[in-house]
């Protein structure tokens, strides 16, 4: 290689240029190789389950050909789903509790839903000992798939459904400190044992019941007065030093620029401070409050509470909707401030907001699964509680807790008053169609200052939240808190 110098500058010969080009190519290949290895590592440690669970993954058929689908279990080991082999040798998925866990456990024909879909990877993976697997292969049998133990408390689930009765709606029971979902009921439901036979009627255009819809996480409802927690939080944020100075004189109606907002059944609440306006669910006070709020700040607070955002849920869910712009008219603002207008939310979303209040402002990711066990009952994986993040400060959560406790002690949540424990909650009655009864809401937790469980109830066309939804929640709190858990 020959180097020449002209005018004090070093010239690079053709050979050195070639060497540098080769070196750059080597670096590029090494970089791409490292990227590939990083992706393989990510796939094996993080994304493998999601890829295998994908309905478009043809390898699932290969898994099912070698492994008998594992069981889904309740928190106490009860069998919620299992595989049975018929006389013709065909495998049939059996659900011993019928419709009780229809939406949570799901089904595995005509596609997969619920935990049958979310836990597909684990149910088609076998951790049987090697000897048993070898014997199974030599004898032409399938290996037994792992079992998925859920957080579902079977007795609590039955109580929640019995308490809801024949009414349409949803009930959710969650541990705020862990995110574990102990019960999740959606009504009307369906029998997962007969989905294949009932499919045409379930998806028929003439079917108005929507049994396949999980109302707990996918049902969008106007929140009514349970949304006043969001309005209240924004007001406190805008008035951190003097929110306790708020006063409103309720005559049963609030009139503004020709519009009238009526309190429930026209009840006149009289002079209200902020705590009692919330406890008594005074529409007039909150409508007036809505006109004073910074709409951008309210939108930001709603966003921080997961409206119009993805939610930390593994199950299928609907996004909650909050729409209120600076250019919106007074009527839209008045309606939104009392939980009407264009606002829609799911019972699961309201549960998450309430759980954050109960857990000092921090939301734990809701989870349905506790652990994975092999067919012999030996644990192979434990699902640990996972923090989503803070939806509010600890101080804000305590203020809301105190006001929700007052709602039960002196306000619309009187159905939960008992000497056995102190509950905190918020009721709601949401209009959705002229001429029809309102949807009935309750969300809350107990004990108020040491929360163990959060309960959210929505009853379609149930009327007053305090009279319909709150008693359902009371039955669940009694079972969990009052020492009745072993007898419900």
C-alpha cells in the first residue's frame, strides 16, 4: 500500500479504502447479529407467551397434538375447566360450574375467550416429570398440560351472582393492595358447555341480550354520580388550600342560562359543604362546580384516571370515554359534571379508580391468575402483584376516602351502615334513555381506613344506586369483612 503526502495532507490509497470498507461491513454484521440475539432473548423471556397465544399462530395446533389441555382452577383448587375424553376419543372441554364463570374462564370452541385464551400458553405446556412424559409418548398418549390457578373465590362468585339475581349488570370484587380479582360476574351469561350448540342464537341479530359480552370489563355505561369522584378530585386540585370552604345552597334544582339540573327526585339538600354535597350526591352542587372548573385541567385529571387511555388489563376491555372541550356549551358541561353527557365507562374502570383511592393513590394491575401448577399440583410459576402507578397522591386519596366514608355514614350509601365494620363508597343513578329507569351504581371498599376489598356493582335499569346496587355490595362486604366468609 502506497501513501503519498500532498500539500501537507495524507492521501489514502486504494488498499486502505478497501480495508476500511470491509471493517465497516464487519461492524454492521456484528451489530445486526447482536440485535438478532437481543430480540431472541426478548422473545424467549418476555414475548414468547404472547406470540404462542396469538390466534393466528399455527403452532398452537402442534402444542394441542402433544399436550392435553390443562385445568383451570379456583383459588381453593376447585375445577373450573377441564378436558374430558369422550367414548369416541374426542376431547371435550368441560365446565363443572356451568355459567357461573362464563366470562372470566371463557370458552375454547369457536375461538377462545377469557382465561382459556389468556392462559393458553400455560394450559398447553406440560411440566410433568420426564419419566411420565416419556411413558406418555411411548404409549401414544398426550402429556398432561399445566393447571392455571385463578384468584376466583368460588363461594364469593356464587354470592355475587345470587345477589345480582335475575337483573342485568355486573359485580366485581378486588383486593386493592394486590389487584387480585376475587369475583367477576356479568349478567346475562351463557353456558360455556353448550356454546357450540347455542352459537347461532348467541350471535343472532335478533338476540338483544348480548350474553357473550363481559359487562364487567366491556360494558360501557354512563357513570352517573360515581363520576363525581373525578369532578371532586379536580376541584380539590384547583382549590388545594380552600376546598373545605366550599358552600352551596341546594333547593332541589339548579338553574343556569335557561337550563335546569334536578337533584334525584327533586330532593332539596339545603346548605352543603363539599363533603356533604358529595355524600348526598347533590347534582346542583356538582353542576355548579362544573361551570367553575378548568376544562383542560378536568380533561387532564380524567386522563390520569385512565379515561380515553389504554388500561392495565390483560382481559378484553372497552376504553372509557370522556369528551369535554373548551368550546362545548353550558348544557354539555352541566351534564358531564353529574356523570352524564358523553361520558361512558366500564365497571372494571370504576373499580380501578376506587382501588387506587383505597390503596393510598396507587393502582395495582388487576389480575385473574395466581399461579401455574403441573398436573401433579406442584407450583411451577407464581404471579406476583404488579404496580401500575399512582393515579393520585396519598393525601388526595385520604381526602376522597374520608368523603366516601361520610357517604355511607350520613349520605346515600346508608345501606352499608353496620356496627361490624365501616365502609366507604359512592352511589350513582345514571340516565341512559328517556322513559327508562336509571342504571344503578355503587363502588366502594371496606374497612374504610384499612381496605381489604373493593366492590363495584352496576344494575341495568336498577333505579337508585343506594337502594339497589348498595345492598348487593353490602352482602359481599358482610361475607368478606364480618366473619361470614366461611358460611356464605
